[in-house]
């Protein structure tokens, strides 16, 4: 049986305080929301923090609310909340993505923020420390060669979050908090194309939530996986489209997950779809 190593648990009540804790402890600290991905990684020694900064006491971290500038979803909202909240009834792709992730039990604990910040998966690296030690080091562990993509110059572990493609086509923006400061960025800017450093944010920045504008006309999320009951996506596809009075597309967005270290916005496919003639 794989066991957790000892650690110190901190439970701040604000994101600013949580960010300060991350800054103070640096690489020794890990952030935890639902913990459904972090705890198994700790057991496999993929991370060995001595301090866990839990967000379970942060107020308003899991709220879903209408604001003057759009619909805000707190990063602590569970996947079950996202799938069922009536405020999200017109954001079909997002609800479908949340419903397709994991199992009902995990969706009751797993969070939107955790799913977006999910570390890329690798058939070599997602094994126990003893197994990895027998195979030798890799790019993700700081040296060696990639054991999955021979000759790769950077880690090619695969991003497997379900919600990112859906949120990308819905035009979501991400709110990041660092101490007393905060900034809003396009969601696409949260990700980096490197499995060893997959998030393009500062180590002490915390994803506070995402902001959605008005829902587009139609959206959908489709998922290809090996096991229909419970599995990460081998391919996740989200699409969103709006149509004019003549039947032609006025907006089209397509995003893909499960293909590389970051979700992919399919800009060329979007352009081709907009040029397509209306169906008679």
C-alpha cells in the first residue's frame, strides 16, 4: 500500500493568505482544493511537499454568481456543482464536460480549479517512485530522456482536464490572485506547452475562478476514452457556434484536449467553419 509522507497542514481563510503561504514555503508547499488528484500524486511521490496549503476554509471560493461583467465560477466549485447549477444551463459544453469527468463520488469533491490546473499525465511518470527509479530519470524529473516520446526536447506529458476545452470555446477568462493583487487573463494564457511546467502562472499565484460572458448559440463537448465508465480523455473536443438569420455562422470556436501538454485552440478549423456555406 502506498502511504502519504508526513506534512504540515495550513488552512488559511483568504486567497491572499494562501498565496503568502505559498510564497513563504516555496517548492516545499503544495496547494490543495478537493485533493482528488493531489493525494494520489503524493502517494506516488510525484510531489513531496512538507507543507499542504488547503483552500477548504476560504470564503466564497466555491460560489457561482452573476456579476455585472459576466458569470463568475469560483475555482472551488465542485464538478458536481458545475454540472447541475441552473445558472449554467445555457453553457452546455461546460456542463457536459463536468458530467463526463471521473465518477459521481469524485465529482462531489473535485473542483473546477483543480481540473483546470491538472498536471499532465504520462504513462511513465504516473507510476510509483519505486517503479520510476527502476526505469531511470526523465525530462519531467529534471534530467534524463523522455521515456514516452523518444528524442523530445521537452516533456510531452498529456494534459487531460475535461473543463479547459469547454471553457476555452466559451471565451472564459481566468482570475489569478497573488497576495493582495489580482489579474484577469484569457484562459488560454493559463497554459504552457511543456509537461514539466504546464501552467503559465507564478508559483504563488492562485486560480480564484473563471469569468464567462454571454453564452454562444450552441456548444458541445465530446470525449473519447478507453473506458466509458471512468477514464481520462484520449481526446476531448469542445465546439461553440452562433448562427445569423441567414443560417451562416457568425461565431465558431473549437478546442481540443488530450493531445499534448496544453489544450489546443483549433484556430484554422474555426476559420474554415466560418467560411462554410449555410445549409440550404
